[in-house]
């Protein structure tokens, strides 16, 4: 099987995974969705029949209206009779309308609500992820060059300590120290404890950008402190393992400079797993961290997840699940493609 056929099969498998996830999600939430629809249908039917003076038998009117609406919406029917049209709409990114939440511009269309949150999550978590990758890979390389040195031990210990904490806990600690204690000591707000903007929102574009960056300091710092250690340790172990290979020893025996060996030989062979981690990490930025965004009151997709679950807003949950699944599966597919491009040793099995 050639490389092109392999990628085609992976793409087909990815589509199948997305469909399976959506079918399972539909089965899980169909009962809750029916219950919510029943409440709305009964309330609407009761209001319509009671306010109509021409209706003599209010109870019969309500029952007939409820049955008619249930038949029109196919509520109460088996899931396999209803899943086709619903999945067809979801594939087209038509998630319907939210039961509770709404977008910044007042609409309850699920796609608009999600679209209003995506840029904020990308801004916060994308920034934190890129900074984490750069710091982690750089420190991992520094530690791998001189294993057993003070720098290596320091990076390993601090990385493990940071990795053992949760970003939301570190975030709460930083809010307490830098937004409460420090601000009370100096008499003004050093760093805001949450939200994305000050009130009132600055109208000048430059002032607005600086205000958003000011609000990003604590959440970005908390995520970097927790995550950089994992990147540093993985990069360190990868590089140390590769530096013991025969071709590296041969390059050293030829008298090549250590810098050329590191960047020309070692990093080239360490690139595939690092690239895979980068792609998956960047894909994860779209989903955001539910608890982290809740701690900092950041109005992104993570907080949208939280609000949707707390209000059992099934259309929002289904939309977020679909988009998150697509991004994760697409990231894995891209990682597979890049693996074959950057590492010619990757062979496709029959």
C-alpha cells in the first residue's frame, strides 16, 4: 500500500470516527432533548389554548396541540428513526438554536454562539501554547546537551513540579497573590483577576489590544508554568536518546561541530514526535480548558462548555462536541501526514 493510499484510508477512518462519536453523543442526549422539548411544547400549547376564547375544552385542546407537535418533531420515536436528518444538519454545521444561551449580538443560533467564542479561545490558549512550546523545547535542548549538569537537574525538577499542578489551581493562586495581595500592597490593580476587558471597554484599538494583553498575563502565565515542564522533559529524553545513536557518534568522529550535529542530525530525527505534539497541542487550543476559563472568567469555548452543561443546553453541547471532534481527528490526520514528510523512515505496512 502506497503512501497516498495510506493517507486516503486514514482520512476515511477519520470520517468514520467523527460519525461514530456523533451517533453516540446523539443517543446519550436524546432523552434530555426530548424532555426539554416536551416542557416547551406543553407550555406553548397551554398558553395558546388558554388565551383562545373560542376553545371550550382547554384540556383537549392542549392534548391535541402537544400530540401534533410531538408528531411533527418526531419526539418519542426510536433514535434510529430520527438520527439521519439530525446528523445531516450537523454535518452542514446547522446545530439549530440554543435553548438558553445567546451570542454577543443577541442571536440564539448555535453556530453564531460558537463562532463568537472561537477567536477568544484561540487568542488565549494559542498564545499560551506557542509560548509553552518555545520555552519547553528550548529548555529541553539545553538540558539534553549536558545531561546530569546543574541546569539539567534544575529544569527536570522545576518541570516535574510544575507538571504536577493543575493550571486552574495555579491560576487561583496567582489571582490571590498578584491580583489581591500585591494590588492591596501597592494601592492599585497590578493584574486583573479575570475577564477579557476592563469596564468600560477602551475604544481606541491600541488601548483595547493592550487592555486584552493585560488581562491575558495571569491566565497565560499559569498555563505556561504548568505545561512547559512536560515539553522540556519529553524533548530532553528524545534528544538524549537520539544522541546515543551510531550516526551521531560517527558525525562526532568526523569532527563536525556540536551545534551542527545537534541541529542538523539530532533535531531532524526528533522532529516527527515533536511535530505530532505541536499539532495536537494547537488543535487543543480550540476547545479551551473549561475550568481554567471558568477561573479567569474568560469568555471562550471552555466557559461556553461550562455554561451549556450547567444549563443542559443540548444543541450547544452537540455543536461543541462535533467541532472539537473534527479538530482533534484532523490534527491526528495532519500529524500522520507530517510524520511521513519529515521522517522518510516511516514505512506504510500492507
